[in-house]
C-alpha cells in the first residue's frame, strides 16, 4: 500500500509499504481523509520533535522511519478478536493519543508519558492503518468523513477553551490564525465569547479568521496588538490564546491580558524562547498550557460537530492526493499563508 513515511526533517517519502495485519484487540481502518497538522509541519520543518529517532518510543517500540498522520477518518475494514461495538463498513475517526494508562486522571496520565498514532506509531497518511480499539470513535452513518478528519484538531481547540477557564461573555484574543488558531476562534465563539481579537502577519489568514467568527482582525506587522487591545479593553482581555509559537507573541499575549486573566499556550515551539517570569508576577496574569485533549472532550467534539454546533469546514483550504503531500502539502503550508487546513485524499470516501 501507499504511505507517507517520515525519515527526517525535510525528508518525507511516499513509498510502497506492507499493508498492516490485524491482530487481537485491533481495528484495521481504510483511511478516507487525513489532515496535515501543525505538529506534522513542525516535524517536517525542524524535526524530529515528537517522532522518536535513534531510540524507540517506550510507548510503542517504534522509531523513524514511520508513517505520519494523526488527524484522520475512514471506514472499518476488519476487526480483530475481542473487538466489540464495531463492524466492517462503520465510519470512524481516530483519537490518536497513546498514554501509559497509569493514572486515573487522563491529563495527568498523559503527562506521565504519551505519544500519538502517526508520531510514535504508523498513522493515517496511508491507505490502511491498524490501531487499538480504544483509539477508535464511531461516527454516525450520515457524518461526512471529511468532517471526521477534522475532529482531532477541533478537539485540541475545545480542550484549550477548557484549560483557559473561559466563561460566557468573556473577551478573547488569539495570537496566530493558522488551523488551530482558527479552530480556537470557532470554539471560543461556540463557548460564548463576546469579542474575539485575532492577530497574525498574514492578511489571508486574518480574512479567514473574520469568516469563522473573529470580531476584530489585526495584522500585527502593521499595528501593535497591545495598543490595539487597550483601545477597547484598557485593563486587557479576559482570555488569550497563544497559537503562534514564537517569543514575541508570548510576551504580547501576557501584555494584552487583564490581571487574573489567563493566557493559554497552545503552540508547539520549534526552539526555546527567552521568557521573563516577572511579566507574570508583576501583572497578575495567569498562564496555562495544553497539548491534546481529555477523552470526554474528544467525544464531545464529535457530538458538537455532528449536531452542527461547531462547524470546522471553513478552515479547509485545499484537498490533495497522497503523492502531492510534500510539494502541495508541507511546502505549501510553509510558504503560502493563504493555506490553512489541507486534507489529503486517501480513499476519498464520503
């Protein structure tokens, strides 16, 4: 079968590999659509970050080269012995988080050791993938599989809202209007934000931010975000989400947030940044961070998307074939700021 295999930074190859075999407790999925995530892009541009290389992952026993892709959907092709609640033909999405399952609290458990399908084991940039039953979430029969490929990044945004302790009618700022930034705007709007300020250096991305619910969009290369926010909220906004992953936006996020407000770091940083903790101590701003999602958030994301309460479709900017994943996928996302979420077609099932 075909698979996009990570070998090293700037070295992802579409190759012919062996089709994975089913085993007890596992589910074989025929992949329909797979999204290119920001973390995938970081792996391509500056990795390996999460992908184990040299030493195998203690969670999976795998290391590069391996098949990438952790935002994907498809149909059940085959179920292994002991698998209940699924049958061939069922539409599914994949919760790719893999933890050690040593602690009762899911997020505490995650931080004791984690990886993801598609980063620590073979993932969804392939015709077929075999995953544990516990990583499978069934979709309704009439749910679009394109929609199913957007569940994982949308769940990241919903978890960020939870971590921020946002309340109905809060004011919100989002630094970075890439895919997760846009989904955070969508999630904040669904959670009842009264004003949403979006900051980015790309006018194309800011146009998309306005489309999905931002009330104010500002090119921070042309206007100072701190001055702009303080014109509307002299004391700062209630909740700020840092989704750009650079030092300057971390500093700006803190400076636009009110005392006792919350800055939530959602980004993956490719390299360390300089940070002065006194910017928190002297301002009274609190800071939180988030990486993935609790199981109930992932399942709630499916329900909210299927009911229409959250619509992530506007973040899709392109559909490509697997053999185009480097040039029209990773390179396009690096160089064309009009791009947001690119979906890779595998079977293309609806």
